[in-house]
C-alpha cells in the first residue's frame, strides 16, 4: 500500500509538472491567428487563417495578429515581433519587408502577400518544436529507466533471497519496499519536464530533453542582436538643438508635448524622460512606421524618421554630423 501511494504521489507530481510545461506551449497555441481578411477580385472577405493559400493577398488591420508568413506589398506599420525574435521594441516595416505569423500589427493597416500556408508558418513550426520537446527523452532519462529496470530485478532477487534465508515473509517485503526505485524513476523525467516548462514560461523554447541536457555543457553563448538582451525600455541619451532660438530643454518639452498621445515605445520614452509641465497639444496624427504630427503652441510639430522629414519637405542635412555620432553610439535618432 505504501509503495502504491508513493508511486501515485510521484505520478501526480509528474502530471502537474507536465501541465506547467504545457502552459508555455498552450500560450503559443493561443497566439495562433484564427482569421484573415482576404482580398480577391476587388472584394474583401473574412476567412479562416488555415484557409489562406500561398500567393493570397491579405489585409491586416491595426491590433491584429498576422495570420501567415508573407511580404508587405502596400502600406507601412510597426510590428511587435517579440514572440518570434525576442526583440522587446516593436520594429517598423514597409513595402518589401517580411512579416511572420503570430507577430502583432500595432499601428498601421497594410496589405501583404502570403508566402506560406498557415500550417507551415513560423509560429506553427515553433508550436510543433515545443510539443516535440515533451516527447523527446533526454539520454539521462533513458539511462535512469535502464538502471531502474535492473534495480527492480536486483531488489526482487534480494527480497526472495531474504525470504529463503530467514523464512520471514515480512523481512522480504521490507527489503522490496526499501529497494523500490520509484523516486529514482520519477526524479529524472520530472526535473527535465520542469526545466522545459520553466524555460517556456520565460519565452525560451527548448526543443527536447536531450537539448536541455546538452545545455549544461555550454561554455559560451553568442547572441545575434541586442534586442534580446535588453529590457525594452528606451531612454533619451542626448538632445541636440540646431537652432539658437530653442534650447535643449525646450526641444525636449515640445517633442514630449507632441508625443504625449503616442503609443510608440520611443514616443513614450520621450514623454517619460521629460519631468516638467507639458504644453497642450492638438490634431495628433500617427503616420504608421514613420512618425507623428501634432499642433503644439499653435505650431505644426513633426517627430519621426529622416525619410518622414524629407517627405514633408524638412531640410535635415545640417544635422548629419551629430546624427552620425549618435548612430555610431548605437542610438536611434528621432528628428
């Protein structure tokens, strides 16, 4: 009875740990887009995401999850692709740029051409990898199972030997209970599943138990981009004024006033880093993936990228030297 109880408790613990491991996978599955806006013959209709075919033209609205992998053919936007790349700050996208299934379109509406079907998208491949992680046993788990098999044989042999030599059945049962390798059998797979589950909770998908085991032997890790290593909370490092009429503090105040309704991470950073009183702003407008327009103190204020300024007829050549220095320092420049 005691052995059965211990085995049952161990089994329940393993089920619980497996459940925690599956939570990360289920979170990925919940991100799977359910619908898409198909443009065909000049008309737009809503279809299931799994019905999207390669070559289909899809419209993605602001706030929607991108249904399949594809290329933007019309429009500009900003996309939160942290689930796929780990980059904490949304990335601006324009015509010709690739977009991935499961990433979130934040601001603009755009049209894209599907490059892959839903079942073969980046997100679905990630889900399948995470599911395989539960099925693939680490070599240490296989080794533990192998040893456990022999331990059972040895335990049974010792128990029978004890019964033969002492003639007392209870002594034989005691040997069997003490020798029972249930903890040994359960500990290893439970530890592996717990490791995979905890990693998934923090956004790290470990492909298999074997990969988790190999992780312990790693001496160095190379990261391909800084976005995966930062908190995603940008701060102003420098304010540059090109006009003697406006000091640095005034430039920052005007920019923060213009950006105070912005949802963009860089716009929010400008507002957060100004600790004074802001001006009243009106006529706020977002130009997706490029910048914002607003009226501050009766004047039209633009804030955004270089190409946005150029398209609005603003001459920014005088700032080239300062901009080059900022870019060399790894900063993002807002004009």
